[in-house]
C-alpha cells in the first residue's frame, strides 16, 4: 500500500504506511531573525533538543534539510541600503512513536 497523506495540522503531518503512523515535524531557522552571536546550527540544536525532551518515546525514521532563499522585496530599498534576501533553513524529522 503506498503512503497516503492523512492530515496536516500546523507543521505536523501524519502519514500512514504499512499500518504504521509516521509523523513529520518541521523546524525552521530564519537567518535574519537569529539573535546576535547565535549560529543557525546552535539555534536548530536548541529546537531539536526541546522537541526530544517533550517526546521521549519516539523512533527517528529519517531527516531532511532544505534551504529556501527569497529575493528581497523591490520596494524594500531605502537610500543607500540594499535589501537582502531572506534565507530560511528547514529541518524535518520523520518519526514514529515507540509503544
């Protein structure tokens, strides 16, 4: 039986495959919103650790990372300041719950 999308709630998707429920949790890092001195890796690590603390009985099935670069808005340029693109890093965890 092929995997079928069961539902999407916020950033959590539920997929049913071979009678197992697999969930996906998406984490994102927007580079221009990072606190000064904070790296994308450490920010993402904090998000992942918090998720794992709240979900102790999960089995990690797979992970996926992707980057989205949005061009600057045309109207965003003011004076000599050049608008910069928005960079978003996505990290997705695919997991199941252990019994």
